[in-house]
C-alpha cells in the first residue's frame, strides 16, 4: 500500500518553546552553508583545533557562490580545523570534493580524506581510523536530502568517544517541510524509513506538525543518545522568516558553549564577520557571563 493518507497535510501546531528557538532572526535556506561555516569559526575559537566530518558533502547547488558548506568550512579562517573527512556516494560529487581539496594551499598540518560510498558504511571506516580520539573536538554535518542517514549512523557517531568525553557534535538535517510527503511515498516493504528512524516508530509522526517532529527528533538526540544540549534550528523558505519552515537543523552537543555559539551564528549569519580580536574578546566575555 502506498499510503498517501498517512502523512497528508500536516496541521499547524505550536511546539513547546523550551526546545524551539524563540526571539532570533530567522535564517533562510540560501544561508544554511554560511550558518555552518560561521558556527565553526566560533567553535574553533573555543577549541583551537578540530575535525570536520561531512557525511553528505557534495555540493547541492553547484556554481551558486557561498552555498557549499564544505567549501566555506575548509576556506574559513583561522585554519584551526585540521582534519577533514568528506564523503559522498556519487562519483561526480566526489570529483567536486577532490577538486576542492586540490585547490588548497599545501599545508602539512591539515589532513583531508575524501571517500566515496554510502556514509552509513564509510562512517565505520572513519571512526576506525583513529583520527578522532576522545580529545579531538569533532563536528559532523549530516546534510541529507530526506531519509538517507540511518539512525544507527547517528548512534555510532554519538557512541564513538568514551563516556566522559564530549561526544562528536552533530548537525543533522531534518526535512520537516516535506517529510510527510516523503514518508508517505515509501512502499510498505521499503526499509528506508525504518533505517532512517531506527525502527517502525516513524509511523507515530503521522499528523504532527514540522515543529513537533523537530522537537521529537531533538528529544531522541537528548534522551536516547545522551547529548546534553540539543536544539532544532528552523530554516525558512525565504528571507527574513518569510514563507514556511523548509527544514530544521538539529544541533546536538555536549559542550556548554555550543548552543550559545549556534545562537550567535544564527543571529549574525549575514553580518560582516567579527575580527579575530573582537571575537576573542566577545567570546571570553560571554563565557564569564
Ligand atoms: C543535500 S546534498 C548535500 C549538500 C551540501 N552539504 C552542500 O552544502 O551543498 C546531499 C548529498 O548527499 C549525497 N548522498 C545521498 N545519499 C548518500 C549516502 N547514502 N551516502 C553518502 N552521500 C549520499 C548526494 O550525492 C548529495 O551530494
């Protein structure tokens, strides 16, 4: 049965504000990559080092300037991020990633690893490579189209480090704007939704608004994976919060500063970047306040 009725038009619902973000200027789809790069610039000012894992890294909008997360992150200054794992299953996308790496000025301190394949498999190779130790501050972008990233993959990333270490941070794309439609189009024998959600409970999302699905997924990152700080960030269809929410980016971290930094990045995504000196001062102030 192809059950279109299971996820028909989703009702508008008001989600609890304790998890959803209130009072911040909205970011729209065009600026998602800038949000990621801006956040990571803040992140490295705290960590002074880091590893960037991008599971679905090929460019979505080739040729659209400043729209490719991997490119903005790799080219961001200062170059504190030292290890990069860039993965995509499509050969053409891998070529784009290889060209991006080849365009970098050689730097022996930076390590680039481009891998072709299903990230749900390559994740095992990356975690087994010993590059990410308990002390390596690591950010993993999971920028899927809709349901490509298995819950098991998210879980493996969360479990990689020892219990007392800060877990690998995750920034997870949740297609709340079209999830209902996407899920209703899978045939019952198709295993994709079960692998995406981790079990059959995705069926209980029926009738929930996008906001509530984002809250539900955020709760899973917190309750099932044990992340201390989890927030879904709504990304709008058009500028300045116009149009509907197209998707949410769920940010899960154990670092007490992470949510503050993401809030700051979300707010300032279009502003001229702060100078290094200004940032050092402002971040030190916000850590003590
Ligand atoms: C939404 S795009 C990524 C956009 C990119 N982050 C950007 O900033 O432009 C998703 C990418 O994931 C790739 N992809 C889809 N399924 C995949 C899988 N199972 N494993 C790895 N890559 C996959 C696609 O080829 C595509 O390049």
